[in-house]
C-alpha cells in the first residue's frame, strides 16, 4: 500500500508539473524556443501537452475524446489526401506540415487543460502577470535600462520584431513579450480574465483581485492597440449587458454606477491629456464610428476600413470563409493556403494591388487566413468547419443543461472566444481555446479546490 501511495504522489507531482508548464508557456507563446522555425507564435505548450497525454492521461481527458473525434477524423483524412496533392504539385509539403501543426497544437493544449484548471498554481500565474507588467513598465518609461542591461538584446533574439520602447508608427504602445502590441493584447486579456476566474473560484481574495486588475489595466493602457481596445470592449460590454439583464437589482445598480464613474473619469482624463485621441486605439475607434454614422451600416466596408490601416487580417479572414464557396465546400486541402490564397483573394472580389499590405511589402505572397476558424474553413472546407464547431456547440449545450444559471462572466468568456477564435487572433495562439475552457468551468470546480495547487 505504501508503494502505491508513493507512486500516486509521484504521478500527481508529474501531472502538476505538466499542467503548469502548459499554462505558463501559453502565456509566453511568442518566444522562439525552436530557432529554425520562422513562426512568430510557437505554442510550445503543445509539446508538453502531448507528453502529458501520453504519460498522465486520465478520465478527465477521456471525457472529451468523443467530442473531438469527428474533427480529428477530418484532420486525418485531409492529411492523407494532402500526400496525393503534394505528389502532383498542387500544394507544398512544408505548408501541409505547418497547417497540421497549427491545427493540432492548440487542440492538444485544449484536451490537456480540460477539467484541469484546478491544478494550475497561483504562483505560476502570479509570475506570468508580474513579468508582463514589469516589461510593460520598462518599455513605457525605462527602455534605456533594457538596452543598457542587455535585456533588450536577449529578448530580441527570442521574440520576433521585439522592441524595447513604444512603436512610433500610428502612436502605438509597447509590445511587452510579443512581436507587436496587437499580439500581446490577447495574452493580457487572458490574464485579466483568469484573475477574475481565480477570484470566482475563491482561490484569491478581493484585495489581490484588485491588485491584479490594476496591473492588467496598466498593461491595457500601455498596449494601446486597436485590438486591445476591441477585445476589452467586447468582454466588458458583454459582461455588463448580461449582468444587467440577468443579475439582481444590486448588480444592475453596480453596473450603472460603474458606467457613470468610467464615463466621468474618461472626461476628466481627456481634460488633462487632450492628446489621448492621437493614440491608435482612439484613432481607429473615431474613424470606425465616423464610418458607421457617415455612411450607414449598409455601406460601411469593414474590409476596406482595416485595409486603410495596413492590416490584412480582416481581408484574409474573409477569404478563408469565402473559399468554402469557391471550392464548393471542399476547401483547398491541408496547407492549400500556401498555393491558392492569392487566387482565392482575387476570386473574392478584392484586387491585389488595392491591398495596403502588399503595397507596403512590394510583393504578392500567399498568406494564411488570420484566425483558427478561418484557416480551417480555407483548408478543410465545410466539413472541417462544422466538425470543429460541433466540439464547442456540444460542450456549450452540456454546460447549459448542467448549470442552473450561466453567469455573466461565463457568457462574456464565450462571446470573446467566438470573436477571437473565428475572426481575430493568430491561428496557433491557444488563448481563446483557454477562454472557452473558462466558460465551461466557471463555478464548477469548487469541489476540487482541496487539491494542492502550489509548486
């Protein structure tokens, strides 16, 4: 019996190590830990996830296998077909491998963390959020210190396009541990939301939540990207709306007071810092509102709007979904984006010469659709998109059936997940998969809080 107890203790420590390693790496996904790969997002957590599933797989993981099985079958089938297409030169083997890694990496992380959030160490999370906060402070005010100490040089070797100070173009903010502010925005959102999740799970107290929220708000301010403004606005707006309509009278009063305080604070801030509208996030917001009010929602072109800022993300996402129609639902095959994206772009009605991204780079290159869902649509067609979406839909329905009341926090996680996962996040970034897990596990893990979650 003693031998069994020792074995179970060792197994528990190994499981804790893997879960926390996966979680930590997910919050630092932009480090080039594999130097010969050019990708700016390297979800190395997937390597640990694969090892975890091989060595420590348990009933928690097996419960989700039935949900992901149809999607995995589609991945396998398209991978086999890709071998034939590579032979006939229709697609490139390197693009096939890249797509397969992108599709599999966050999925492995999703399976590994399913029902395992109670094992995540609070100290590991504290390390991550404090590190992001400190680098944001240094980049905002002490970038000379980063250069003098060699920290900037070291991070530039590990992070593509790293900058020790604010980006000059478009009055953008700091990059933190990311290639650009918009990439870092997704991680900052995740850290803020996870802090709220820990409080709701009664794993941190109110004062620590307040501290972590202040740190997150500073990082949001320092980031200053339009993406940051958009995803925070979506999360906060969704939370406020659901809390207002499904909450009690006290909740409604808190929402009204919070809105009034924020509005008052904004005008006070504007009085002291009138140049705030020069920041990229406000510049984009003002032009977006002007476009809606000036042209009407029927005439407002979101693709042209984002193209005017030199971003090809919205365009590539649109092409990803349009390609389902272009290929009669079959998609272009695993890695097909590497050969057929430019053709699909023209067939969607967009002139190559009108895309600001191509004007700036001076060359036409095939691009991956921006966002995981859009890439699945481009490569795997309607079957891939439906089987992928069925994972989340079936788990969502199970959540609704099992929960007497889904909280406003959970709904805001879900809405943020949908917009990020299908429309606005780097394809291999696992952040929005984790947001969906927060939706599933909100208020469902109090029974397992007796676990030792410290490392």
